[in-house]
C-alpha cells in the first residue's frame, strides 16, 4: 500500500527523503501565487519536524496540512522559522492524542459580526473608545488589552447586501481581535512558548534535523488545552464587551468565530475558519471572510468539506486515498477567514538554501523571472491583501455558501 518511503521508519530517512515525504502530506487549495508557494515550501520543514517527533513518541507520523484558498506566509518570525505557514488546518492526530506542538502559537484571534440598523458615526466611536480606555474594562478580573490598533485588527462598518433568506440587519459591524492577555504566564501556563517562562519550563525541547520544536505531553498537554480553551472564551467575550460598549444602543450578534486557534490536542486552525458546528468552540454556522478594506467582505454558511468530487477535480483524491487520509480531507471543515498576504513582486519559489539551521528561499520576480530575490525573514517583505480571487476559489471548491455581501463603509484602526 503506497510508497515505502511514506511508511518505513522515518528516522532512517535522509533529509531529502524526509522533506519529500512531508510534502506528500500538504494538501493545498491555495492560489499557487508567490505567498502560497512560500507557505508550502516552508511548511514541509515544519511537517517533517512534527512527523519525526511523532514517531519518536510512538505516534503515527502523519502530520498533515490542509490549506484554505488564502494559504500564505506567517509574519510571526518564531512560527515561520519553526517551519509553519498560514491559512489552513494543521492536523497531527485524532484529536485525543495528548501531544501538543507549541511552536504553532495559538493566539485565539477571531471576528465578531454584529448587525445594526443605522450607520454609526466614526467620530462618536472614537470618543467612546477613548472613554472606555480611560475607565478600563475587565472580564473575570482580567484587564482587557485593547489590541485593535495593531497588526490587522480593526473595527469596520459595512452595508449588507443579503443574498439569502437569513434575516441580517442592513448594516454590519465587524470587530477583529485576539487575546494577547494570555500569551505570557500572568494568568496561567501561557499560550506562547517564547513569551511564557512557565510554559518554557514545562515544555520538552526536541531537536530534529530541521530545527527545534517544543512539545507538551500527557497532563501538561491537558493543562495547556484547558488554558487554551479559557483564552478562547476570553477572546470571544472580549469582542462582545467591546461591541457592547461601542454600540450600547443595541446590536445583534450574527456570529463570533475564531480563526486562529487550537481546536483540540491535535488540530490547529492557522488563519482559517473552522466549519465544524459539532465543535463547542464554533457557535453558529455563519462565517465571515474579509478581504481588503476597499472591497466587499462576505458572510458564508459553512459546509462539511472537502467532498470526494472536489478532491478528484483538484487531483488530490488519489494521494488522499494512498495515505489513508480521505476521511480527514472529507472533514477538513475549512473556509478562508480573509484574503491572506499577497507578495506582489514574487512569482514563484525556485529553491530553498539551508545554512546553519536557517532557510533561504530563492524566489523569482514578476518583473523579470531571471532576477532572484532570496528571502529568510518574510516579516520584512512588503505585502498587500488578496481580493476576490479568494471568494471565487472558495465557491469553486464548494467550501461554503454565500449568504451576504458586505460593502465597506469605513474601517477604523487606532
């Protein structure tokens, strides 16, 4: 069954064979542009490390990455240097195996979609924000960190164009934020192994041929999972508290979904909506996909995906069957949460150079493919956000059903 290289003792494989093996476990639905190719080129290094460690501890070495159409780079240096990209679902077990890879760095980021009946005045929102920050807000005795002016976190207002029979108010507020309060060990074990001293002390440091990973096992994995769930609840409630204070005249919660989170012991959604409505973390079957501030966002009804027909059409079915991953792929439960980073000058990845545990990605440029840009630190690259191509690919793959188009009115970053 299948190629011997996929099932033999992988500790005996060369670095080249390990990377080839890892690449077999990347199931991409991305646009295959420069950022998408960088994601796949880097992700095989992370998957190879995860698989080596899985086998080392007696687990089946089948870590798998299923990308969503917004597959792209991670601008977090620690995560990227650990061999991880962005935009999809990373799986390394049934969900019950008490092994957690900490280099994934879940931040519990998500988006609240609220419905309102009138367009708010942005100046009034700014005044309310200033008032809120002067008073300080708490949830369960934890001071809320206002993180809506950093990264791509924002407060948006949009006009609804309903495309279904679901009752959605005429205007939408969108609040995008995470839980930086839980990254260090102030309130427990901490989410980030590079920020929490407590977590770093509990973690097992595993060296591989491609770099270092930090893991937790058994009761430590349980403690971390419980803390992660607490952080997820806080992040969700935090978005509601912000909305309650900014729109105290009343709004309707349409959905409040995470898209960067540890679902269980063995599944990480890295910048992708999770459409598994049987999961307690997922509170409705409505999910936002946001693109650039100058073009429409969309609300989707989620679907169980990927179907066998879709997998056949994108030439992934045979590999899924060979690796005995068909059930996992048919229950991917992925949906883009955004457009993902677009690297406008890069057309493809030609090679990866390795030197002293560092990876240098050799890329060709759109202006002249004979000219090369060699990249190590992707955080410093200039980027834009992708547009409607993400929506078209989502529809093509039947990952969800559009229920509303949201036309932008204003975006507020502080």
